[in-house]
C-alpha cells in the first residue's frame, strides 16, 4: 500500500494540478508546468511565470512542487524572494553563508515567488546568480514567478536577465468568463453552499481582473449569509456587493 507523503511545509496541499482550472488563457502555462513536473531539470529550465497578482502563478508553481514531491524522492524548496533575501541577510550576520548556499544550491527543485523583490538589491542578485548556475549546471529545476515581464525588470543585472532568457517564459492572462464561473461553482461545491447560477453569473460578469478578487467577493457574500443565516439570492448579492457588481 502506497503511503501518502505530506508536502513540504512551505507548500499548500491544495495547490495541485487537479485543483488548477485550465482554460485557453492558461493552457500553455499549465502544459509547460505539467511537462516540467514529469521531467524536472531536463525540460524548460528555468521556468519564468509572469503576470499580475491573483492570476494563479503561485498555484501553478506549487503544483509543480507538489507533484514532484509526491512522485519522487526529490528535495523541493519553495520560498518567496523576500524570505530568500531575509535568510541571506541572516546568514551574513550569523556567518552561516556556507549553510545557506548548501541549502539552496543542493536542492533538486527550487521555487522562488515574486522575483521582482530582488530589484535594486545587488547583493542578493549576485548570490541568486550563483545559485542559478549551480542548479542549472547540475540539471536541477528552477521555477520563478514575477509580476512583470523581463523587459520591465530595469534594476536587474544584465546577466540575470540573460539567465531567464535562456529558459521558457509564460504570460499569465486574466481568466475568461467560463473559467471564472467554473472556479466559483467549484468553491461553492467544496464549501457545500448553494449559490444560484444567476448570482454566480452576475459576479463573473463584473469581476474580470483576477482569481484573488473573484474569490474575495464570493467569500464576502458567503460569510454574510452564513452570519445572518440567510440563503444566497440575487437580491442579497446585489445588496451586499453593490460596490462590486452592477
């Protein structure tokens, strides 16, 4: 009998491919991520995922980590760029740089979120450059997310930009209406909440920007009706979400 492994503490166990809704907007990104998860370090390395907030970049990145961790003995590290910087500064202060380098350069899969945080920080950029080289030369997988394309990283070193240009880059687009609808219906089902189709429809027609905003609006509505012990209706949705929907 297969014993299921718990994901590394840095990874959310609900950020999986099974729970990632694929559409024409993100089909390419999702298929690249799946290919990477099945053959890490050998295909599409490094992987640079960019786009505005709330479009599923972190979910897709962590889905790669969760799949690899569950289906191999590979060591997976997920870290935000801010935490990578903080660990780097702490290592300098405590004179433990050797341990810091060993941790990040000897992993099999390194996932770094919000790489734009390294802008204007030349010291950590230098350290990350060497981490990049160690991983790529050893055919270890590197995945990063960013809130903008490479051309807008004006305060990154040229050689780091060149490193990312050698890999594959995907642009995450806002979700289409069908995907917004599917997401809200999936959330309602998982939370065992009855939401009329007309309510889901009006939310999805008005909230166009990103998943995070969409989910936040739905949670606001659900929370209100749960606290007030009322069913979700179009009238209540219009009343509670009057600033969000027309």
